[in-house]
C-alpha cells in the first residue's frame, strides 16, 4: 500500500497538480482502496487542521514579511557597500563582496529567492558596469542566494523543526558555520576563476576610489542599522531572551522602523501592499504544511516509514553509505521539488533512520537544508535561476550552465559539512 500511495502522489505531481492537492489525494488513497489502518475522512481533516494550528509556524510568514520590508528598504545596497569597501580592490573582490552580502542578507530574509532578488537587483548592474560577464554575475548571485536558506534565520529550518519537533533555535545556530564554509568555497572559486580570466582593474580601482572618497565612517553609519539586524535576531535567540517566533516578530518591527524612520526608503502607504505580497507568498506554503501533516500521519498508519527504513538499513550497512545515499536523494529531489515540500514530506520519514545509525538530528537537518539549497540553482526547476533570469533577461538554462562550477564548489562544501558533523554542532557544544 505504501508504494501505491507514493505512486499516486508522484502521478499527480507529474500531471502538474499542486503539491498540497497531491498530498491530499495520497492521504485518502488507503481509504479508497480499503487498506488496513487507513484514516477516516474525519481523521484526515483533523490532521490537516492540526498541521496549520501551530505557534512556531507563525515565524514563517513573519520572516517572509521582514525579508520583503528589508528588500524594499534598500538594505542590500548598504550591506554591499561596506563589504566592497574592504575587499573591492582585491582579486575577485567585488564578486566576493556579493557572496558576503548574500551571507548577511540571508540572516535577514531567511529565503533563497528573496536573497537572490534583493542582492541581485542591486549588485548585478554594478558588476556589469565594472566589466564582469553578465551571465557569470547572474550565476554567482543565483548560487550565493542559496545561502539565504542556510544562514539563520532560515525558513527551511523552521519547517524542519515543525516536521520533526527539533529545536528551531538549535537549528539556527547549527547553520552559522556551514553557511560561512559554503561562502568561503564560493569565494575561493571566484578567486581562482578571475585569477585565470582576469578583471578590468582600471574600472575596479576607479569604483573603489569612489567608495574610499566617501570615507569609512560615512559608509559604516549608513550600513550600521542593516548590520545590526542579524545581531539582534540571532543574539536574542542564542541568549534565550526570545524564541524564534518572537525573534521573527521583532525582525518585522525592526525592519519597519529603520525603513520608515531611519533610511526613509518606505512610506506608510506601502505597508498594506507589502503585507498583501507576504500573505500571497505564505498562503500556498501553509496549505502544503497542513496537508503534509495529514499525509505524514497516513504514511505512518500504513507503516511506510518502517518499510523505507527497512529498505535503507538493509541495503546500506554503514553510516557513510547512508549519508551518501541521502545526499544523492536530496540532490535529485531538489532538482524537481521546492525546498519546503521536500522537507515536510521526507524529514519525518528519514529522521528515525539517521537516528538509528547515530547521526545527530540537528546535523541531519543542516545536511538536508544545504542539500536542497543546491536545488535552488540546479536545472530544470532551480527557482533562483529564474529569479536571476528575470533580472538580467538571460535564459535560466544558460545561467544554470554557467553556474555549474559554482554548484560543484557548493557540493564540495556540502560533502565537508556532511562528513564533519562538528561544523554543524560545534556552536551547540555537541
């Protein structure tokens, strides 16, 4: 019966039926076929409402809203200027500043596509004006945009927490070092690339001279409030002063205050449209989360997790082999499925397996999210590719081809993170 449920789910996905509807049909399939232990319609409905009735889930729309407000508040430009001031004159300095900006902006938005859009819209024209290849610039921003779901606060980490019951705060902290490691791998590749292919040093020096002329203090004052945002959010969570949900609420009000009264890049009349856009972005995800809960309970009743666990543990005898299988599985899933649905469907199924072989569930959450972050930039459905494509008006597949070496660098960092658990667990003292 488990195979039939997954087959029905897959068929509906292939037919381009929305994921939430596909999971709903998968949930009622055992009832239709009269399978032992099948849920009643009433149980499925209760499970669906139960999936949406959760306090931690409030963090997701709040972080989405905070990301929208920060993007409209011109935060990415201020972050980029401060990093370009320090590294802009070095080899691959300006592309490296883009990666660092994505790191910091990810600590504000919690979303890969939002990071790609906000940072890309501002930095890609600057890089092109300095003589950098347009396609490479788009590929770099699309790939580095994946850092938006790894550096906390991360919406996928919140979803993993909801799906598994693991601590959201612990997941946020565990993502800090892996995010920095990936950023260093991407910067390392850009350095090698431009060391071989060269840069327009004359334009770069002229641009850096303009930044120097503004003076460090002026640039720092302009970017101070943007730099302070992740410190407030993560500091509050790490110190135990606030929960992740409360930190999400603080980030919204902080974004409003600095955008309205300090940077003055937003007006009160703009707030309602931003709220509307956030609701539009969150509503489909809420339906997916609600139906995923019912789908997960259905799978549990027909003993699907036990069957999958038996297959994996019976096929692979070592922890290393299981980790490699999971990495490959999520790499393939990331190519065809969005991050949120992949997490809420697969995390509860695979978590008992990784626990059985001694893998820390927090470390597993980091592996899963980093893996799916790569999916944001892998063809054919990498969402970041399409966001970058809309900025530069270049076909997404052409950007994806140019991004291949960057994906390799990202994947190399993933393998290091996978097999060196301390990178995820060090800040947690594990």
